[in-house]
C-alpha cells in the first residue's frame, strides 16, 4: 500500500474528519501488517456523490507472492 485518501461529508467546522478515516487506515494495516502502512490524506467536503458519508480511495502496488 502506498497511499490512502479519505473524503468525509461534514458540515463546516467539523474537525474529526481524520478520525473517521482512521478505520480505513487500520483495516489495511490489520490485513497486510507493515505492508499495509501508507501515506494518507483525510479531508472534509460539503457533499459526496450519491449522498455518501465517506469515500475512500487507495493507490496500491501488487507484487507477485
């Protein structure tokens, strides 16, 4: 894993967007251990497509076993 980005639909002034994305970061680490560690961004946005509350994107590198 090299990068994970999270977008959190939130009202102005909401400061816990990064805490919401922590769950996705932890999932990748739980699944792949140290290989799941990554750089990350987490931002609040006014809205997301389809009225989603959270959107996660990941850029990963797959290597043969």
